[in-house]
C-alpha cells in the first residue's frame, strides 16, 4: 500500500511540475476584436451574393480551335563565316563542322590564342558555364568595339549552339 501511495505522490508531483512549466499564450484583445469584425464582414458578403435559381443555367462557352499560322522561320546561312566559341573543350567537335569555320578556346586564360580567336572570328559565342569572367568581359568588349555579334548560351553541344545562332 505504501508503494502505491508513493507512486501516486510522485505522479502528482510530476503533474504539478508540468502545470507550472506550461506556458499560456493569450491573444491581444484588439486582435480578437479584429478577427470577430472580419468574420462578420465575410458573413455579410456571403449573404449579399445572389443565389442561383433553378431556371438560370450556367453559360456554356464553346471554343472553336483556331489553327495558328505557323510560318517556318528562315535560318541564317553560316557558310563562309568564322564562329569563335569561347568556353569548354570543343576543339574535336569543331573539326567535324562543314558549314562554317569554328574556332574554339577554353576561355580560362587570356593568352595569345584567345586574342587571335577574337580577331579572326566574325561572330562570337560565349559558353556561360565554362568561361572565366575575365574572358567573357574581354570578348564582350571586343565585340562592342569591333561591332561583332556575340551570343551567350548554356548549351554544350556544338550543333545545338550553331542552330541557336542561326535563328
């Protein structure tokens, strides 16, 4: 019996500790008032909405499909142009391209090959994920001063890059 009373006493003391540690959060009376006002406003707006009668039928909108006129965009012809691609390793792929001359540079260093590519290219392409900021800014400055088109792409496939600059 003493054991049960002891356990009950311990349990009662633990309840008392929990009750004392419990934090009671009360709302600001102004917040409670504002909530009641907004609830009343919502209830009034719901009452004011017109009720649908059984005779009214919802409007049916019929859409007729319109075939858009798709005119194929003419792609530029790159034959005879020299395209300079700065960023990544595209040297092996560039040798396979037949429609134009493709020059490549890894775009991490501003060496003589980089500046030669800038001077020899008719158009420039920057592979944004594979080029240093210094090379990108130098190429951009060169394109502006020499009035050359410059393209920025995230693509890495050489044929996709060429398709992007054709259109």
